[in-house]
C-alpha cells in the first residue's frame, strides 16, 4: 500500500472524491491533504476520515516544511488535485515521476502558466474546439509539460459555454482521476 499526499489550491472537489474513493483502499493510503488556502469543507471531510489536513501558504519556507511533512509521513506519491502553484525542484528531486497532476484540457493544448479552471474552459470555447477533456500527467517542473499518463475527452455541444464545459470536465475528473492514480500506483509499486 502506497502513502499518498494530495495538494490543493481550490475548492477541492477532486480531493473530496479521492477521500471517498480511497477510503478502505488496499492500494492507496492517504497520508494527508495540503491546501494553500483555507478550505473548511475539505478540512471537515479529512477530520471525519481521520486524515490530517494542513493549510499553509505556498512560499520558499513552506516548501521545506511540506516536504519534511511528506518525509515524516512516509509519502511515496503526491497528487496535485487543483493545485495552482509551481512545484519546485526540491520536490521533483525527491519524487521523480511520483508527482501526478490533473489538467482540465487535452494537453498540450490550453496548458501553461495561468491556464487553470475557467481560464482553460473559456480558451477552449474561444478556439471553437470540437473536443476538450482532462489530462493526467507527471510533473516535471514546468506548468503542464510533464509526460501524459492518460487523457479522457468529451465532445463540445453547439452553444457550449465555459460553465457547461466546466461541469462536463468535472464529471470526467470524478470518473477517471482516482481510478487512474490507483492504477498507476498499483502498476509502479
């Protein structure tokens, strides 16, 4: 069984889904969830599952603190579930090809710095793309440029809006993210 830490910056819907999906898992043991912002909903869910929740701003000092918590807890994998900060080399050196991110578009399109959440969905709509989806990929130190592990797509409807696309993407995230992470961990460990 592999110990996993989840990092978030947003509302945490994927982290909540993973809390549910990995509860009682024989493959994944959630060590803790770290958030760069206060998140009472995720913190409450962690408390109910007896999983530690850490809130701390993301800066040079906190990098070392969070990395040390990962080491102390025996974390083997880090999952970025809506984490909006660049992962420093200090993490990538300790966890090479063991940090997994999800992106709400089909990379390499619509990725990079500043491309997250509604910014991505608006860009997909503005480009009149026929498809969008999710990309699950390794983190390599540059925004959204790591090796792709899996992609899942959805067709855009006539009259699609950024808001309706966001909901379609969320369905894909909740359907495939936990499963892909569990499969990857099982295959690698």
